[in-house]
């Protein structure tokens, strides 16, 4: 009797999870087709214009963690990221947010560690880094700052150790903290690759 109850519970759980995943499915605009991919690292859904090679993404995009939690949600327009994109850590905490215009980051690029502390804060205009880009550690301490002029040219770079003492911004410690902050969100990496920072 107990095994039967567990079997029914398992079937109901699968139905609920399946229904939740169906609700998470993206809806493609007219003139596009939905594509899907399942990998060990999770799954993805996208919309693409049919008959294009290479594929031209157009419409919503979403990826999920292997356990089914949402990982990234955004939209493409004519093959380029467009609008506000968001990402999440496996536990459900938001990991990043950025807005793209014509494939370029524009506005604030924000990142967070799984514990909710900021990892990265930076501003962009038409894909060009502007103003102060701040890098934090998981304890919430600012560990690096890069100042960009309105022309996107780096004016200064500073870094601090965990005791708030100035260190060489090109040191291995400063580089490791910056790398960890960038890796805290797929969107930070995606935005930096689409910007003037990585050129």
C-alpha cells in the first residue's frame, strides 16, 4: 500500500514539474520557429528565422539549470541581444541584469553573488564602458574600481586587498577577484564581450 502511494506521489510530482516546465516554454513571434537544446549543463529554447544559415535568432530566449530552475532570460532581435536580460544562480537568486540595444550593452550592468552581495556594477552607453566600474568580493567589500571616460578609454584602475589596503591592480590577487566577479553571472561575461571593454 505504501509503495502505491509513493508511486502516485511520484507521478503527480512529475506532472506538476512537467506543467511548470511547459509554462516556462517561450512563445515565438510569427515568422520564426522554436528551437531547443538539451545538454548536461541544462537546456535552452530560442526562436529563429527558418531557413537561415547561420541561424538568425529573433524573439525570446531562455535557458534552464540542469535541475530545471531558470538560468537566463532575454530576447534577440535580428540576431542581436535586445532589451533587458536577466540571469539567476541555481538556488534562485538573481545573478545579473543588463539591457542591450542593437546587441550592445547600454545602461547599468549589475551582477550579484549567490548570497545576494553585489559582484559587479558598471555603466555602458552604446557598448562603450563609461564612468566607474566597481568590482566586489562575496563579503560585499569593493576590491577593484576602473574609471572610464566618456570616450570609453580607461583613465585609472585601482584595487584593494581584503583589509582595504591598496594593491597593484594588475596583481594576481586583483585579477582573481575581478575574474570571480565576472564569472558570478553569464550576463556580465556576455555584456563585456559585446562591449568596448574587451577589444
